């Protein structure tokens, strides 16, 4: 095993601590302050907003194979509700499109 | 509150038998988690992360979605700016844990902190779902939550290791669409979050702002900008009714 770069280690530590805080914060906060409907609505919308903000620019950068992969993954997910299957279907469709020259 | 959905629940406690019960309830989610780990490990190998760094990340962070994004924006050499971006994006991707943790307060709130926080530290989407289902069926043993979390954690680490070894052997992963795993994975997460067109307005705002910022600002800030814009849009929409 090679030694880990100290900055890489810092990045991982920051990720680990941040994630730990998200895991503990909700449980801790609920003992002290009530959650407002507005705040709950904003927090609930955030995961989807993050996904959209990641996926759209990524698809725009990669092009047609990514657009087809995403469409196929959504279709599979709606049909079967199996995330793993949706990824496999999406990646296969995208890779086929790429190898076909799209 | 829906009175018919309410059942007589056991008072909260924690037992050794609950750990085993949690592992059993995790069941099919364990191989599933391992396979996700393989996909992550393979992607990390392709991006040039070492086996030790990748495995360490899986053990310490244990949050697949944020790890996939982190590997995507990982840079060599790592800079302070990227570390700051990673912190913000990790927080944004994992903010759903805040709500999941909050929902466990009524069940676990009465137990001592040493029985609750270790389990919370291992909380994932399937782990939370398993524990929530167990509680909804009237169970009270908090160790079920920890047992499921521990089993899923080990599956994630083992999968990551195997995936990295496999990924390092693939010479032209681009051909097999390894770069398509992240978008496919993320839209698969999005589908169960569908709550009708109102929620989708926030997603559209997030996507549009992200595209705009990506075109204008270098780096990965478009993710943070888009996510905040989408969340703010949801908050504004709430005010209308």
C-alpha cells in the first residue's frame, strides 16, 4: 500500500466529519428546536436539487451517450423501482450508443 | 396523525439480540450495498485514487452518493479550494441524513447517547429504512439500527476493495461507460423522490442554475449554486399556500 497524500487525507477527514455532522444533527436538533414546515420543505427539496445540479451539467458535457443513459435509467427505475438494475440498464444503453458512434 | 397507522410500540431499549436481528433485517440490502461498493471502487480506481485512499474513504465517510461525486471532482494534487468544495458538496448531498435522523428522535430520544450516536454515525438510506420499518411494526430495540448499520458498513468496505481491484484491471473503462455510472445512479435516486410537478419546479430551477453557473464559473461551484437555488425555490413555493 502506498502512503496517502496529506492533502488527500485532509479532504477525506473533512468529508467524514461533514457527513458525521449531517447524521447526528437532525437527531440532536429535534431535542432542542421544532422543525418549521418551510425549513422541512427546503430540506426535503435539497436532495433532488443536488441531483439535478450534478446530472444536467454532466449530461451536457458528456453528450448523447449520457442523455440516453439517463433516459434509460429513469425508464427502468419507473418500471422496476430497482436502483441497481436502473444503473446497469442506463450504463449499458449509454455504452452501446457510444460504441455505435453517437 | 393517522390513528389507524398507529400501533402499540415497545418501549425503547437496546439488546445484544437486536444486533443480530438488525443484520438479518438488512438481508438483501447487504449484497446490494456490496455491489454499489464495487461500482464505486472501480470508478475510484479509474480516476487514479489508490487502493488505500479509496478504502479509507469508504470506511470513514460511508455515504455512497457523496463519495461518487467526490471522486468525480477529486484532483491531483489536492488543493484547499477543492477541499472546501468537497465539504460543501458533501454537506449538500448528505443533508437528507438530517431529516432521517430527526425522524428517529421520538423512538431513540429516551436512550443514552452512547446507544444512539454510534448507530447514527452508520446511518445510510437502506439502514434508516430498515430501522424505520422495524419501528413501524412495533419494535423497540435500538440495537437493530446499529446491527443493520454495521453489516451494511462492512459490505460497503468489502465491495469498495473488490471494485478497486477490478477497476484497476480494466484498461479502457470509458468504452464500458464507467463515466455514465454517476449520472445513471443519480437519476435512479431521483425517481423515488418524485412528489408531483411542484417538487420538479425546484429540480428544474436547480438544473437551470447549475447549467448557467457551469458555463460561467470555473470549478465545481455549479453544484452548490444549483442545489441552493433549487432548495430556495422550494421554500418560496411553500409560501404561496
